[in-house]
C-alpha cells in the first residue's frame, strides 16, 4: 500500500465566482475570509504552489466597520520617495475619501504571501466595489452570506 499526496495541476483547477456583501462587516474578519478563498485553502485539494482559489467580488466595501477605536487610531503610512516624504492617514479618513475600497484591498493584500508572483496573480482575482452593483452577473456568481457565518462578523454600531 502506497500513501501519496494528490497534487493539483493548474489545468485541473475549476474556479468559482463568489459575491460577498461587506455591509457592516468587520474588516479583519472579512479580509481573512477573502484571503482564504483567494488562495484556495477552503478546498480539500489545496496545493500551495498552484493558483486554485476562487474569484471574489465584494460589494458595499465603503460600509465596512472597524472594532474598537481603530477608525480613528489605525494609521496607514506610505513614503513618497522624497526626503521627509512619510505620509499618513487614518482608516476613517480613507473610508470617507475618494477610494474607500482601498482599506479592504490592503487588508487582504497583507494577508497573502509577501512579494510573490503567485500572490500578485491571486490579488487580480479580487474585485471590490463601493456600491451595491457589480458587472459580473454573466459569471453566475454564488452569493455567500458572510454575516450569517458568525455573529462576530458583523457590527451594527
């Protein structure tokens, strides 16, 4: 009797499309759920070096919630490349700004493997929209009720 591990090949992967409504969802919990689906870790035939994750469409990304005082205390930093060019914004400023979907996008990106071509490819399978509408109805996406999975996934206040 020989015990072998079945390894998934890229040609054998069947990708699904899923839609998640982010209204009142806690950012960290939602980001970890999305990262798991993008990587394919929810599948029994998960293979680390193969892109076996699903396409994820997130709607209402501007209505996500933070727990505690993170909305005012969580600070995002970046550098412009010039001397003294460190910039910063709070999570509340970004959510109230022009591109509120970037909060969720960065949270998911930081939960994927760092600096790898596979992670960059998996990030292209994430589509985030601020409104209720998305242009991916032709792919027949499956809707996942993220709020119903756990009571802690949603914040009302």
